[in-house]
């Protein structure tokens, strides 16, 4: 089977997100298109949205490999993912509201300067059992102090994963100082497309815009 570079890119992207039971819209395929480099090119797409939409609608080769339903593209035989995505969106919406409420308090922890939602919840793909994962940016040279106060608050109010069989536990997965925001040392050495995607897809919840501008500028390696 001979696929053009464009067709390969579209198929790789759909296959990649199929690993996480996540069918994609046309816009998402364009935004998260997956290239030969095995890194998600979120900021510098090789193909335009028009190119991708045109291929999805006209390529007979792709039509033999993927299906479309309810606005989403997925691999043949995986139509059940459409309803699963809708269910996870509702679950994620609930978790976002819970996160917003508690981050309203967490943002005042000493030396905490910004908080973002990360991992599966950032792209509305959380399950009932998923934690609410957070990226926390602290004042330079005060990562451990900020971590102490923030995690202490979570422990005091029994908000951490596992407390009271809490499926909506808040998990500060990453702490980063405001002057050390490069996440690349945490990525796999030979390419880490999933971590690259998650790093670029955080959702800012509190803190000045400059902290997140610096975060994205420090992580230009994601593509």
C-alpha cells in the first residue's frame, strides 16, 4: 500500500491517539499531526488544515483504513470510541470544575506562582478513576518550600489521590521553578511524542500570563 506523506501523517496521528481511545476531529488532526520525526508538530505544522480536510474527504486509501462518525475520525472497527470520548468529556468537565475550585485556594500557597492542568485532563480525556494532574510553577529557589505548603494543604483537606477513596484527587505531578521551566530532561532520550504533546497542551488555571509564556518558550523542543 503506497501512502503519500500527507496520508501517512493523517494515519499516524489517528493511530497515535487511538492508543488513548481518543477519536479526532479534522481540526485536531491538523493541530496534532504526527510526522516522520515522531514528534507532534503542534506549533509548526507541515500540512495546512485545507490539505488535511481535502485528503480526509477525497483519499480512497484513507477511507479504506479509517471511518467517520459524529464529527470524529477513527480506525475502522473502533466506532465505539465516539461515545467513549463523549463520556470522558462529561467526566473531564466535572473534574475541571473541581480543579478550578481548589486551585482558587492552592494559588495562595507560599511561593506558588502559577498552576496548570496537565496530562489526560488537559485534553478532556479523563476517566472516572483519573487524578486531576497539576503543573505547579514556583518562585525561583523555592520549589521545595512551595511543594511543602501546597502538598500540605492537599493532605490536610484529604484531597490527594487515595484520600477517602477520592477518584478526583488533586495530584501535583510536576513542580518547576520559574527560572527552570525546560521539561526536556524528563523526556525519553530517543524521542518522546507523548510527553511532548502533554507538555505543549497544558491548560493554565492561575498565575500571570508571563509565567506560561516563559514555560512555552522554554519548551520549544516540543516542535
